[in-house]
């Protein structure tokens, strides 16, 4: 069974690390397992809409630059398109397309009524002033004005974007349509209809599924050695929550450097150090400096890659010592590395489950906004936890029933639900 992608090829990438090909391979495996019709597979292999816009912006120097902005809307079979917008130099149309597809399966797996989308601009935010970033963001959203909306497509934060960008997006959309529309984006600041618990949500979701997996092994988070790659929105929150739950966070890293302590890091102290040290881990006194590559191979029980794609590859997979890998990032384990971890009996909690906490609380934010009724943080966390725990057990059950790895189990659930809805809705005309 082969998927036929109509997506235009851009910069050639070696097939084994092309994120879109990788996403299609997982889809094909799920389709085989589910014995999906070839035509359905073909529909699901292709994004419904691929949008690339030019974003002309005047920089602070007075110079005009044009950026390319992408929004890929993979599927809206189950509801409005949903997914983040990332600002990162490695953004390509194929990467955004892969991530849009992942969002479709993620939302379906979690049982939230959304389709999947993703957007991005290939920039390093740190190279631009706040004013420049605001102009880039506002022009991007105004170019997308007809393609987004609270019941059409709802962007959210992703790598390199945060509540600040979401407020600019909400404002730009609202000014263009003539009234305030908080539901057009999620991950907003609390002042404009954001939800309590959203900032920590992806990290919290990852901690919850690891906790459940440990429970199934007859263990607990208490004293469990955890290494986390990435110390931003996701990794930073996960580190804090693992630490609070009594786990021993032995290593963390950001894009430049990592730190390691066999006895466990004092995460609040690490955070305070970073705040005082221009967001750098360099020189943190109570730990040994390590590289990002070394972090992945630390002697630990749980490894949480919470940064970029393709971090655990054929080259380093044999040195990975963790017994559980929780994919807090999207696609951090390559296809080959995944097979090798599987063969060694390492439990891989797949990205569409392990990092779903973010979109789950986005959904809760959207629901609160639409009903004009806001909840306290305890309620948000409880509702999110229920959805995450439920999805985790569904995946484990599917894996047992079909005798397949957790990733394939998660994909069969997500893909299966979208395929079922697609065949129930039928094709127009
Ligand atoms: N960017 C996050 C993700 O990849 C959140 C998406 C959302 O909240 O819509 O899941």
C-alpha cells in the first residue's frame, strides 16, 4: 500500500529524514494495519490546502525584507483545522506539512473535535527586534485572514512563538473583521481570553503519560531518573513538573549546552540561574557541562526529547540507555531509530500522545472562550489529565489487542477515527 503525495518537493532531503515522508510512512503502516481502502489513504496522505504567502516587512533599519509564511491545512474532517505556528530557521513546507498531518492524528487520538494544521516562517526570532517580530506576525495573519477563524482554522504557539504572538494574531484578526474574536487563536495571554494551565500544558501532558507508563511497570515517578532535551516552553515545564513529582531530573539542555548531575538537578535553582544569566545554562555551578548529544545517552530511566525533530537516529540510538522515551517534541526519533528502540524493548511514548497536552488545553481554552465561562487552574488541569489518561489507556489497550507497538497503536486510533468519519461523511459531490 503506497500513499501518493501531491505535495510539491522543495529542497531535496535524504528520504530517511524527510519529515513528510516519515509522517507518510507512519500513516501507511496504520493504513495497512487497519486495511484501509487505497482511495481513503490517498486522501489522508495529502493536505487539503497548502498556503504560502509573501510577508513584506520594513525592518528597523528601514530596509524591506520579504519572508515566506506557510500554513498547511491537512484535514478538517473532524472539525476546524488546529495547530501551532512556528518561527524557526529549519522551517520548510515539507516539515510544516508533516506536522499538520501529525496534528490531525493527535486531535483525533485525544478525541477533541479538530482537524490538523501547522504554520511557520523560516526565521530565527532572536535575530529580530520585538517590533520587527510584531510586524512579521501581523502581516502574516492579515495574509491568512480568509483562511483562519474560530470555526475554520485556529493557530496556537509552537517553537519560537508564545502568548505574545498569539495576542498580536488575535488583535490583527479582530481589527480586520471589526470585532474582538478571542476564539481565532489559542495559547493567548490570560488578559485576552487565554486559559490558566496552558503554558505548562505540553510539559504536564508528557509528565502524565510517563507517570502512567511507570505505573504500568509497577513503578512511580519518585526517584526515577529523567533526562530532558530542551528547556523551553515544553522541556522547561516538564522539568519543573517531574521535579515537583519527586523524580530525579539528572540532565537538561537547551540549544547550545546541557548540564548533568548524577544526584539530580535543583530545577527551580537552574531556572533562577538562567533568568539571571541571559537564558544561558553556561557556567551553572552545581552540575557538569555536557553536550546536547551527550544528554541523549545519559544513564537514565526516562528520556524526554523536547526540542527538535530527528534527534535520536541510527547513529546514536544504540547509546540511548533510557527504558522509556517520551516524545515531547514532534518526530524526535527517526524511523530507523524507532525500530531499533522497539527491538530492544524500550517503551516509546509517541509524540501524538506524549505532547498532546498543549492542544488539549488549547481545546479547553477555546471551549471556555466560546461559552464565556472561565475555569480555575485546578479544573483545567483535571479535565486535561482525564483526556490524557484516557488516551494513554486506549493506546496501551490497542497495542495489546493488536500486538503492535505504542506508536502504531496511537496512529491506528487517530487515523482510524478520521477514516471512519471520512467514509461516514462521504465524498462531495
Ligand atoms: N503546537 C502545539 C502542538 O504541536 C500546540 C497546538 C495547538 O495548541 O493547537 O501540539
